[in-house]
C-alpha cells in the first residue's frame, strides 16, 4: 500500500532536525534528543496519510529516539502483525539509511525505534534500527 511510503516520507521530513557536532558523549546526545522531543511533541499527535497517526516521540537513554504511532481507520482484526512488519519494515529502514534530513542523526549513531499500535492500544510491531543496520 502507498500509505507506508507516505508515512515514512512524512516522518523523516517532519523530524529531520539536525544535531550539531560529531563525537559527543551519549549524555550530550541524549540531552539534545530530549530537547528536540520536547519541541516536536508540541505539534503531536498528527495524522500522516489516512492510516497512521504519530502520537508522540520519546527520547530514550543511549542515543535512542522512539516514534510512537497508531494505525487508524482500519478494523483492528484486519491488521496482521507479520504482514505489517514485512511491508513497513523495509520502507522504514530505507528511509533511515537514505533520508538526507537524518544524516546528522546517523553521524551521531542514533538508534531509531518505531512503535506501532492499533486504535485499541495493542502493539502491532516495533522496529529498531541501530547504526549497524543503517551503515
């Protein structure tokens, strides 16, 4: 489905805020991520395409940023987690690898986590991309 591409492009376009320098400590990078999250969460939740809502972003210790998403406008029993993972995962990873707006994150070796749930709050899938994944 096209909404997967739309979602990935929108997430990377919206949240491609750069971090300044390389070689910073984990704590320094974590602090920068926390500040970015505070700003970005002011505009959330937001709908991305017709099937995905970005609810919040969380900065986690250890150079991690987590995007918390809900699949909307879909019957809950129609979402098959394994199919979803196979369809969405490669698109997200491609965005993490190639999106120019994420270059400063990649240089800082940030781990990207995408947490998807259905409208009932049940987990569908979690994708985690470490620096090793997006080399």
